[in-house]
């Protein structure tokens, strides 16, 4: 039996996220995707090169289940709970992308410019992805966590640093999308 749904309403997704957060708070845990990368690097021996990767990773193994759950959940949602239409952008967004010579993603999460077969053949695209990755990595380390950790876990725990970080994430996103991206393209 196949279940087909469109995009889940915000109140279903939000309720599920709240339940997960309550469970994490109950068990004294905090959520964040970037901490999983730190755990994986620690397991892989990165602690030989940097003090940052020398925590007791055995205490964070449980958090790797978040990554596994995200992959399994994404697979199930895409293959069994989706109508296959993918991401539908606002027509105005599509027009604005076209004005910057970026084709609409047509149901995908990223435009072909960044995720297509020719993406790694274009030096400009490589530079954008490399610089963006470095900035995301630096920002995550500097802010003490990623957007999911601060916006979901930190705010639900009423942490002031997370509120400041989330405000910074939004300001950075607005500056990038409204000012820098049009200059780049």
C-alpha cells in the first residue's frame, strides 16, 4: 500500500519537532547536526590534529542516531509519503532567479548551476561552493553550533546565545539573498 501526500502542514511537522524536543529535554540531551560532524571527526582520529576534536565522543554516539534517522526519514518521506512534485517555488522567486541567469530547480532542492553535472566544471561555481562551505564551517564553529541546533534546540531551551545566533543567521541570509547573490550573478 502506497501513501501519497503533498507537503506536510506546518502544524504536523511542528508538533513532531516539539515532541522530539520534549523527549530530548526529558533525557537531558541537546540536538544539533554540526555536533554529529564533530563526533564523526573525533571517531576518525581528528583529535590528533586539533583539541576541538578531543571530546569524549562515546558520550555523543546517541546523536549519530539523529543523522541515521534523518537519512531514513528522508528516504521514507521521499519514496512513500510524497507525491513526487518536489519543491514548488513561488513564481516570483523563479522570475528573480531567471533574472540572475539561474534556472529554477524544477522540483529539486538546488538549481542545476550548483548541483548539476556541469557544476564542478565551472570555476565560478567551484569558488562559490568552496567559499560558502568555508564560511558555513567557520560560522558554525564560531557560533557554537548550526542553524538546526540553535534554532530548534537552543531556542526551545530558552538560551539567549541561540536567540542571538538565529538573529544573525536570518540577517546573514537576507544580506546574501538580497544583496550579495545578485552581485555575484
